[in-house]
């Protein structure tokens, strides 16, 4: 092998290695992605049972039902549609009716959203911009509400 051939093979090997590393990184990031939806968006989107997503909106008034142990059922609404959510665990201190909430989990076969984490928000300053904007556009959220 000449010097040029050795150099070319090292460069090609490095490029193959970088390409493989980049491909594996994008694959891993794609597997961990959680897409964000509002209840009204779910009617337009095709979310398969078991697909991990984030669901955001307001806790609907009168829907919080405490079950056995730390199991809680409630509805998340955006003013148009509502989604039934179940969660087993300790809820945040700020969790209450008509407050902003973001849940992360997946739908079961029956259409209920099974959350494995719940984040409660006390006002729009801590809510993702798209959630606050969507709720304000529908007239459900007002500045200063919940403080």
C-alpha cells in the first residue's frame, strides 16, 4: 500500500465511523421523543396506544376522582375537548381543578391516557408557550388566573 492509499483508507474509515455514530445518535433521540398535544389536537392526530406523548391543558372542574392508594383520575381539557387521565403516584402540591397541567404517558387500549408523570403549573409563565397561547386563543385561559 502506498502512502496515499493508507491516508485515503484512514479518512474513509473515519467518515464511516462518524456516519455510524451520527445515525445511532439520531435513532436514539427519535426513540426518546415525546410529542406534545392538546386534547383537541388528538382528534386530528393519529396516536397509537402505547405511543409516548405529552398531554397539556387544564384540569377540568369536578373531574378529580381519588381511587385506591395514590391512584387519581381526572380530565384534561382545552375548552373544546377533554381527555380522561389516570395517574398513580404523588401529585404535585399545585395540582387542582382549573389549573394548568402537563402529563406524560400513553393511551391504553380503552382510550384512557395513563400518565407516569404529572406537572402542575400555577400560571402561564411556567406553561409551554404553545399551551398558553392555545388556551388564550380559545378564551379558556386568562392572564393572572390561578395566582
